[in-house]
C-alpha cells in the first residue's frame, strides 16, 4: 500500500535528526589521524558518535549489564533486521540495522569502561558479528529472491563483507597490524541502514506516480556496498602482503 | 534519555505504519515518540552534542 504522507513525515523526522547530528558533529574536535586510506567515516564523526554513546555506556555499566549481553542483543537485532528485509519492511529493517551497528559499538565501549575487555570477549564479539552480518544478508537475499542480478549483488556484498573481516583477522594472526580499509563495519551498517530507509520512503513517495513501490535506492546501496567491500578486502590483502614481504619470514 | 527513547519509538512507529498492517500500534508509537522526543528537545542540553569537550 502507498503511504506518501507517512513517508513525508518520516523524511521530516530524519531530516531534523540529520540537521541536529551535523550540528553536534561540527562541535566535536577531530580525534585521530586524517590521512588517506582510512575509513570513509572520518575521525570526527567517529569521535562524535563515541561521545554520544558515553552516557549510555555509563548507564549500562551502572546497571551491571555485561558486554556479552549487548553482543547477543546485537546478534538478535541483526537477525530481526534480516527478517524485516525478507518481509519487505524496509524502513524497519534499516532502523534495526542502524540499531545493531550501535549495539556493536556499545559492547566494546562497555567492556573497556567496565574493565572486563578480554581476548575471549573479542572472540565472541567477532564471531557474533559474522553471524549477524550473515543473518542480515540472508534476509536481503530473500527480499531479492526473484531478481537474479540483485541476488548475485547480495551474495557478492555478503562475501566481500566477510572477506574484509577475514583478511584483517588472518593478517593480524600473522603479526600485521591492519588499520586500512575504506568500508569497515560502521560504514557497511550505515550504507545498508540508510539505503533501506531512503529506499522505503522513496518507494512510498513515488508509489502513487509509478503504481508500484520501487526499490531502486536499496539496490543501488547494495551495489555500492558490494563494490566498496570488495575494494576494501582487496586493499587490505594488498597491504598485508606488502607488509609481510617487507618483514621477511613469518613469525 | 528521553530524546533517544522518543526517536526509537518514532522510528518503530513510522516503520510499522509504512510497511505493516499494525496501524493502531504504529499510530500509538508515533504519538508517544513525538511527545517524548518533543519533551526531550524542549529542555536540557542541545541534542546530539556529546557531553565531553566541544570546540
């Protein structure tokens, strides 16, 4: 069903939110290096979002919530996002994807704040992240199940996203520090979440004109995600190979 | 805490309103979200500004 009025209200709410966020970002000092090759989301935006999350981390630490609980909550929310994608509830799916990304940031911050950061926690977090991504992409695959080309794009985006993390894990296992990478997890969450939001409202706004809901924005976001994730995986592989070549034999 | 809670309710409500048949629940969430967000924006510190050092 077409709901252009609700879509217009949603655009208004998101527009106000983005305007307020930009004001907050402008007031946040830059923290960290600003060279080339870094993530698409720059140090200022990352510092701003971490700053926003601090009161929540403090509150959760005060309540005695364990970081593992947030990790598992992120996994559940990602699976729900996948379910929402599969059911065609794109606006909800986009919001759940952003929420999952926020929980992913919160669990690490909470672990450090509570002084319980550990190799075991890092392992659980990494494994849960891979399952979470898998769950979301399965939902996207179900949504585009009648479109062979888009199904291929979803598969490529899913594979490349897993490869970005795999190359980093393998390289760090071989003693190479890996900080390069344009499309890291926050970038991928943001691209997918906003892509789904914008796609949903665009579909509802154009629906009375077209007679159907177009999902061209989500398809475009997925194509961009597949390309940048593939690029990032290749970039990391090249960086790791160069570092290992320069370093001689493996440890 | 009311601003993020209001935003959460608004997003859930708008999502349900756009893409589901649960219209009553959606309307309820939108109204609650709008009220809570409005109260949060009307008082207190600037929205989306971290509590730490600012420029």
